[in-house]
């Protein structure tokens, strides 16, 4: 079974590959969770989002990745709402 460090690295690499042409930087690991059945890692990453005015970073966007613990396959990426 894949450990949490491997899962976080996979999520980060997957995110970087998808957003490579968008210049996203300062990606941070926010949360990790193993599902109760042990089948999936849920990894939350965040990155800064620019204001409409330009270069001021006002908030962070969060993405949650579901990763199969046996195969390492990223099964989904969803927006994570944070209040």
C-alpha cells in the first residue's frame, strides 16, 4: 500500500502536469486523509488565486485528489470549498 508521502507527491505531480501552462506556483499541501476502508488517499492542495485587479493574491483555491492506495492512480480532482 502506498504511504502518505507517496500519495502527496503523486497529487502534486498530477496537479503540476494539469496546470503547467497556467503558471500556477506556491502550491501547498493542506490536508491528507485515508478513507475508512483504506482504499483511497484524499489529498488537498492549495494555490494562490489572483484578484481581478492583477498581482495581489487575496485567497487560495483548494483542490482535493482521490488516489487509489494500491495502484497510485489519481481517480478524481475536485474543488474543495473552505469556509
